[in-house]
């Protein structure tokens, strides 16, 4: 086990581990740490703990010091310059007529480099833009293209639930999300219902997926034939979380696609039924993938 502290460089950013190097730091403290980009200003979000070596990238870089008043003042000064930097960069983008959307700007702690984040539909030739920006800022310039999920994470906003976006508030890393998760939870596959403001599948589809998968194990699907104490029935509705299966008796044309079912609805629990399979010729097919749904599955 390795002693480490966890820090974040941004409010909802990823947690990075550093060697406390004998420094007495607590959650909430501002610290200066050494990174591949040089010295960086960070906030401690996890006190000193023993971490399994597989979860860290060895060797851990050290915490240089607790942030001094001068360090805090420099960080605030860097943040105060962001608005002007955004304005100047946008003017240069307009000048060169580039198809790109400026999202955010970041100064490194030592003011050796300024990083501009942007989104674009494809590749952008920004070589002339970099030259212009270098002439204005007199420091190293980096333009970094990000995806629409990262844009939402940086900008923030309000989700369909009426609450601030999870990715901006607390979600440190994006988890894989799929259309299958929406189907497992019985949600509509309408893209406007299951996509976030970023235009991709909502991150929250992942939260309850494991619970639904566990509850659905052994549960028949709508349209399946089941054997019960009342005979052979066809499943009409399934409530996964409530462990409720509603079915109707098959009155005639058992093997036909247009078989007739009784009007009376019978209710069972999963343990009370035996699965016999899907209806021949009447299997419920997956909805065809529309262009909007294909767009949702992009990274």
C-alpha cells in the first residue's frame, strides 16, 4: 500500500493522487503540486490514505507545499484574466473564419502557457490562429479540441431533471452509457427523452442500471409465453422493480402471429412462472436505429 492524498484541479475534475511528502494536508486545503505541465494549483479532496499500487501511476509526484497567500493571489489573478483571453481569442477566430466554438481558457499556474479549449465538427487548421495568439499573449499557446460531453462538464447547465448537471457538479469521470441501459429500464428510446443537453445519452442512465439488471434476471419480457398454475399465458406487461408480471391467457391460434388473448389479466411474481419463450412470428423487435440515435452513441 502507498500513502497518498487526492487532489482536484477543477471543481468536478478527476481526482489525482500525489505523495504527501510529509506535508500535513487536510481536505479543503489548497496546495501546489508538481505535474507534467509544471507546478499547478490544486485543492485537496482526499486526506492521506493508503492506496493500492494498482490504482496509482508510480512513482507519485510530491505535494510541493501548502498554497501561500501569494500562491492563492496568483491563482485568482490567472482566473480573472480568463474573460479577456476568451474575448481576444474569439476575435481572432472570427478574423480567420474558423469553424470552431471556443469553450474555455486556462492559464497554467506559472503563466508559462495558456490553453484554449474548443469544440468543432471536424479537424481545424488553426496554425495561423496560434501565431496570432502567441503574438498577443507572449507565451506558449495550446489549442485543445474537446468533445460535447467535456463541453457540458466545463460550462455546466440544468438537466432534464431540473437539477445542475451531474458532470459539472460532482461526476469526476464519464462512464460508458448505452442504448441497452435505457431498454433495460423500460425507458422510451426517443432521443429527446434519454439525451442530455450535450446531445449524448444521459450519464444518469448508468446509476440504476445494475439494480435493474439484477432485478430483471430471470424475468420474462413482454410478449413471452409463460407457464403458471393457471395454464399457458402470454406476458403483456412487466414491472421489473415491483417483481410483477401481468399476463393473459391464450384462447386460440396458439402458434399464429395473430393469436387471440383473453380480456382477463392475471398477475404473478417472477418465482411463480416458468418461461417458455417468445411468440413465434411475433417477437418484439428492437426499434430501428435512427440517425438521431446513432448520434447519441458517439463518444
